[in-house]
């Protein structure tokens, strides 16, 4: 018989209770306290690799999971709360009871949703450069540099169904994927296209990473459109959970110079998550808010999560 080989659970693939596969990455200290990492958009579990050495130093077991539709994680009509349930299902499969959550960029709201949905399991939450609840912010967009037509587009997404929002964003995303050309076997050329257009403070951080790592991240992030389009649709719609119900310690880290998620996003979240602490990094943009501060972020999550 022909066809693709069956995908079996293993170190990188876990089978969720409904039969879907979730793709993982793990690093750091195998016996340390666990931090689940949620990547940005478009991105993948491989973004956690930049924190592997810090996780070893701090003594943290770092686990990253591709959301549905990214890499080899099966597509699914997911939402913030269903991804929260997937997180707990993966934790159960790995024999993990309690864990902290770290959400990067668009991964941040998923981390908050998990803390609301599963308060007994989550010890602490950290968000880095995450959008606020865009539809409820004033003004109701996440970036301050949007032209009027892009602001109108964001507001249109906020009032569209998920299916309609996906349809609205698909042509632009497919054009972007074509420009990046993730199928290109030339790692160096792909890495250059993947990192084009970064905020100035982030460019040297990203381009210093191995070309093979950058190319692998691009291929995994852009392999299928489902992950990005679902993420983006959810990002601009009102959240399906109340951040006011987060009960665990929460820390928010933002870059002073970040055009993608300027600090006013963090201020909105800090106003709606009880006791949340906001840290704004001077001279830092988007990726740098994470990559330059892994040790401090992981140490903070471990300390905050102790009884």
C-alpha cells in the first residue's frame, strides 16, 4: 500500500484525547519545574530554542507546543480555551501536574486563557510583547503606526465571524508566504527573507542565530496556512475568556521600542488581570523583549509559582 506513513506518538508528537497530533519541543533541565511556552504568529515551537541555555542555567524544563495548524500539529477549529485544554492534555501525557506558562506575542492570550480555564494546574503566567484584547482597547488596534485603511481593516476583523476573518486575511497571507518561499532548500537565502522587515533593535539578535535554525523555523511556521489564519482571526476578535479571572501571579514584559505590540497593550492587560506586574524594557523591541531576558523571565516564573 502507498501513501504517507502513519504518524505515531514519540518525543516530538503527542496524540491528544480526540486523536489529533500535537508537535512538541522540550529542552532545559529534564527534572526541573515546567514552563510551557506559547509561540507567536506566524512562528512555531522552535522559537523556544533561543531559551534552551537559559532554561538549563535556571533549572527549568521548557516545553513548547505548536498550536493547531502549525508544523505537524493537526489543524483544528481552535480557540483560546480549546488550546488551553490541549495544553493540559499534553501536560497529562508528559506526567506534568503543575506548570507555569509563558506566552510570546500572540501566544500571550492563550497563556491567560489557560490560567483562567485550569487555575489548579497553572502556577504563574508570563507574557512577552503580547497584544491586549484588541477589540476592547482604546483605540481598538494593537499597533500605533497603522494607516487609516489598516485600522479600518482591524476593526472589520473584530466584528467578523472567524470564518469571514480567515477569508479576509487569506490573500495577503498567501502573498506573504510566496515572498518568503519556505520551500526553498537554501537555508541562508530563506533565513534572510524570514528576517526581513524586523524592527531595527531585533535584526542583529535574529540574524545572529544559525541560518539552519531560522530556515527550519520559517518552514515550520509557514508549512500550512491554518495556524496563522486561525491565530490572526482570534487575535482581533473579543477574547472568549475574562482576564479578570486570572488568579495566579502574572508578569508582563514589553519592549519600549516595539512597534508590533507597544507597551499600551501591556497596560491594558495589567489593568484587567488582578495583580499583574508590568515591566517595560528600555531600548528593546519585540524579539529582544524575550531573547535578551530569558534568564530573568524564567527565574521570575519559577519564583512566582512557588507556594
